[in-house]
């Protein structure tokens, strides 16, 4: 991605009073956080989430449906980063009610592999892959993932990449921590 098209996103949250669907999404995220709060982002959590919270799981399906509805309503991923094919929005900043996770949506769309902003996850990340197109996949630390989850471990860094169509990454950051200072040539931590 050309850095001249990159725009930083302000930490402003979606107005939950204006968008009741956004409040429903936050509430459903709270249900999810209550179930996984003591688990650590990384490869083992990614395997666990795809096995226990993947397609067909009520929480996963609700997160996807509410996120897709928010896209239609205009509050999901409504801030352009690289035109209309790469956008994001902060649904919630970290706070007690979200167990200090931030909730962010990122829309990415491309048939060919497309990469967004290089970034690091100081405390890891939990990422719900919400497909808009059934063929869309997101590249995580463990490879490509369609419907389901990725969970980069603490200290990992990468280009978020999409291929095969459009999707939304509904992602959760412990303490809202993300860093855009990481460089691709820096070593990865021992545990991804």
C-alpha cells in the first residue's frame, strides 16, 4: 500500500445511542469477552476459537450478522484508509464494560492479495473474520482464514492481507494496544 494514501483514524467511538445495532454488537462482544477473558491471544487461542466459536456458533453468527448490519447502516468501517477498499472504525475504546478490549472494524476488499497498514500487536489480537463474499479470506499469522478467527500473539507484526473478495475484520485488542511503528524486517517473537 502506498503510504501517501494512509490516513490515521482518530480514537472516536461509534455513537451507540445513534446506532442501536452498534450497542447490540458491543453487548454481544461482552458475552464473548466473558467467555474468553482468561485466554491468551496466539496460535493456541486461534485453534480453540475456530473449533469452539466458529461458523454455526451462536456468538460467532451474531457477531457476523450485527457487523454486516452495521455495514449497511453506515457505522462499520466508515473511515477511508485507502479509498473504499480499505476502511475502519472504532466501535468501542477499551473500558471496564468491554473488559478493557477495544472493538474495531476493518473493511478490506480485493480479489487479488491486498495488504493494509503494517502494524504490531503488543498484547496480541483476537480477530473475527466476517465474510461479505463467501470466497474472501484474511491472512493471519497462521495463514489464510475464511469464516472464523485469527489470533496473532503478543509482539507479532504483519501486513493485514485480504484476497478473494470483501470481508470485515472485527478485531479486539487487549487494552486497545496497536503499534504502527513496527518494521517488516524486525524478528517475530518465538511464539506467534
